[in-house]
């Protein structure tokens, strides 16, 4: 798995899912990847109603992808992984 996908995979599966913690919403914005990112992330988010993959058809900029993700989010706190 390429390094970027390793970091996404590690971050998603490291999230604490304890009932004592507030619900975590995970939003992954794939900004026109040419690798297997959409497929791998789609498998990771499957069956998790608060985890979302948004695949954009063509690359833009990191800030445009982040802003898009923020617009999709329902929470108040954001963490970005590039």
C-alpha cells in the first residue's frame, strides 16, 4: 500500500470508538487520485454510517479539498491528513 494510503488506513482504524466518547465523523475527500485510494477507503467506510468518502473527479488543490470536506461535515472540530 502506498505511504499516503497507509496513513489513511492507520488513522481511520486508530480512532477510539468507545461509547463514552462522542460520535466521530470521518470524511475522506479523494481529490482525483489515480491509485487505489477510492476503493480502499470505500471498503474502510462501508457499514459505518458516520464515515463518508467523497471522490472528486479531478484534482484541485489541498485547500479546495479541505474546504469541500468542511462543507460536508456536521461537526465543529476538524483534523486533516494529507
